[in-house]
C-alpha cells in the first residue's frame, strides 16, 4: 500500500509518516502543491493525504487536477482549517474525509471494495483490523510481513515483481534491499504453512500467491 503525504509542515509530515510506516505502509512525502501535482501526474497512490494550505499551489487546486486525472482516487484532507465553507468546498471537489482516523477505512474501501473479511484458502484477512488468521488462529506477522502479504493477496494468482513489493513497502528514501524482500517472503512462507496458501517464486519474474492444489 502506497500513501502520499502532501504537507509543508515537516514535523507533522514526519510524525504521520512514521506512524504509517510502522503500520506497514509505504509512504512518500511532497512538500508543496506543485511537487504533489507533478508526483500525482506520474504515478498512482492507494491514498493521498492532502493538506489544503500549501505553498506554490494550494490543496484545492491539487485536488481538482487529481480528480480530472483519476476521479476515483482516494483522498483524505489533512487541515487545520475549521471554516465550514472550506470543508464543504473540499468535499465538493471529491475529498473523502478530513480525519486521519479514516485512513484505514479509505484504503479498505479502495482496495477491497469495502469488504472487511477476505477469505483465501485456509486464511482469513480482517481488512479493518489488518489481522490474518489461519482458521481461528491469528498469525503473528510483522508490519513488513503484513504489508507484503496484503499486496500479494490483492494480486493473488498474478506474478508480482520484487520491484513492485519494494515500492509498496518503502518510501523514496527508504531501504530498498532485494535481500530484505527475500527474507520477508521466507518468513511469510513459514507462517502460512498449513493454510493451503503458497507463495511461489517465478524465476526471473517475482512471486505468485495462490491456493495449493495438493498432489
């Protein structure tokens, strides 16, 4: 899951980014409206957390231009503005909410169609609580393992490259080690044993999550 934070206050952005990274999300940061507009024109994010009072291009304009390119892109407004007309204007332009607490709900809605419980093989994924169960037993996954699991589950039956996994986990300034991905995949395979769900290595291409057919 990739999130773009658009915020000119470095302390606020750093704090929010640290919290989201600890939860297993990949996070990037844009410091002004022009930078955000360019980034959003070049790549898609699972969620954009957008401040309204930005230098060089205000948040309303960034939001309007994003909506022209991607009408359904999830956006959460992060603002200190309390004026009702500001809130109404933001919502009219297509922002989903003004509360940080909505991040998980917005990601769940965009990624899983609003479903809170996803079943795959012998696994159940609680998208709201971000917990994985094998039968009734909760699996002890680290934030990075959970991030990889969720990314692969979204694309079950399809090959996912190491590069895609790296981009989903780390921001631009984050660790980008192929070896780290291999370690997380190895740990995940061990923890998924007995669930009927496998993560196969497709040589030269990446990884494939699927349900074992036995044999």
